[in-house]
C-alpha cells in the first residue's frame, strides 16, 4: 500500500522565519509528488515534482524532490501570517491518476 | 485557471435522510473526478474515483451502497450520502483532473455536511 508521511504534523513560527516541511514516501509506480496549500476550503496547487534534484520555485516558496532517498521538502522563506495553512503532500501514481495524501502539516505563522 | 464548483457549500440534514452533493468542472471537461472526505485538522481521504460513463471505483473500506456516485456527464459528478448518520458529518471535497495538467487536479471548495 502506498504511503506518504509528512513531518512535522504542526508547526508554529514567527513572521520572517524560514520553515522546511518534509514529505517522505513509499510507493509503487512513482510518477510525481505534489504539494498543495489548504486554507479554509479547497486545496490549491503549489508544485508538481517529477525529477530528482530540480528545484521548483514560486516567490518565497520552493520545493525539491530526492528520488533516491524518497523524500521532498517544501521551503517557505520570510514567512507571513498569510502562509498559515495546512500543507499537503500527495503522491500521484503512474496508473489510476489518483492522489494519495499525507496527513498534512499545520503551519501557523504568528505576527 | 480552471474552476471546480460544488453545491451545496453547507447542508444540515436529519438522520436517515439522503443528501446529494454536486461537483462541476466549469470550464473544462473532466473524464475523471475524485471524491474526498476530510475530518477537522486532518488530511484528505480518497473515497472514490468517478469515471464518466462507467461505475465509480471505491477505495477500500468505503461503502458503495452508502456513498452513491454518478458521473453522468463530462462536467458533473454527484455524491449521494444515503441514510445519513451523525458519523457521516464531515467535509466532502471533490476534484477534477484536467487533461493539460499532467496529473494534478483542481479541487472544489468543499461541502460541509452536518447530520443531526
């Protein structure tokens, strides 16, 4: 059974801090790893990682995949209160197109 | 960007009644939609994969007779919670896979179901 494990489960930081969120996976038929941000309602897409070692960046957020060690990290620099959310990591399998989510990391950024 | 809507956003129903939730892809056709359930401060749990024109594929442990899924067109999937009980109270989210994304899905805003 495919497994996606995120750590930490929750995190409280102050504005301006840098955070690193972790996602490890044990899956068969790996295709891609995805990161989503969920505030009140629908998760919004952040990154899709397919190749090892290539950093994807969007503003203060960046992410990278290590297919040898089977993990990914999501970095947020200069955090703001608007970054407070649940960050979800998910594996997209080669077959079936379904996403298997990790438990999520609840991030709270205090002003 | 692509938009997925859900209706209703919030519903309260009595125990024993059935509730239908709609998921629509507003500006693209989705051959595959997914239904998730989410408990407070927890992750999304995939319930089933909804395929247009064929039967849904349910995840292990999800009762197909209780959670009826119909994907009648390329832009609409419905989830009917039959004979609802208080333990069915949850946040239900759908997603639709767009053909150009290479795999990631767009999520609907979710439906908060409360069964009294």
